[in-house]
């Protein structure tokens, strides 16, 4: 039948998607939503970058884009920490 003609490797996408969804739901209990969203997006970006690298489709623009995204995450984290009151002090 039709399902038998689909290569087994294609089914792994569904398995990995299920695992990622379960881990995300379980992780949301312990991690703030913003951190979880950044981790999910960073994981997708890294996975796509690895796949593109293996396929030979990575050039200077892609490397620059990856660096800019990384710099943006770093800058956002730095600004968030600077705006947070020190440990033990009440917020004004």
C-alpha cells in the first residue's frame, strides 16, 4: 500500500516531533515561557544550520545570519539581567 512505499527514515520526523513536543510540555513546568521559546528556536536554527552544512548550502550570508541571531540573544540576555534587581532586593 501507500504507507509501505514511504521510506522508514521519513517516519522518524514524526517520532522526533513527538519527542520534542513532550519534552517542551514537560519543560514548560520548570522553565519560563520566554526561555523555552528561545531554546526551541535556537534548536531549530542549529538543526537547520547543521542540515544545510551537510548539504553544502552554507555560505557567508548564512554564517553572518547565525552570528547576528546569536549576538541578538546575547544582547537581550545582557539587557534583561541589567534590568533585573539584584538578588535579595525588592523591586521598586
